[in-house]
C-alpha cells in the first residue's frame, strides 16, 4: 500500500466499494489476489479499506479486550523509551495467534 500510494492519509481514505468487494471475494475464494493488478494499483485505497474492515470485523480485536487497559496504560507513559519498553512487555502477553 505504502509503495503504491500517497502515504499521507492513505489509511483514512476509502476505496471504491465495488473494488473493495471484488478484492474481498478474491480473498474469500481462498485465492491469493494479485495486488499488482491495475484495478488495485489505481485504487490502492481499496486495499487499505479491506485491511481496516478485516481488523474491525475480528471477534476479538488484535490487541484483545483483555489487554486493553494495559495497552492504554503503556501508551500513556510520557517518556518514550519507558513507553516502548512497557508496550513490548504487554505485546508479549498477547495470545500466540494475535502476537504473530
């Protein structure tokens, strides 16, 4: 996405619905979509839109409900180095599939 799009704001802009649905169907059909197709390169926002939809639709968020408070506390730390250390500690508590 970042290689083929304007990075500034690329994850905030939505792709064309029909392109997002086409891409979703390719993934749902157990195929590995060719993201180098002109249709996806011309509307790179459809790729980022589908990625955001995937994470939104997970039954348990990637960073999990159980660890939400720990992540919130970690990112609230003012000192950058200490904040990064704490975030890494909390990441290690994630279930293996989420961590991967």
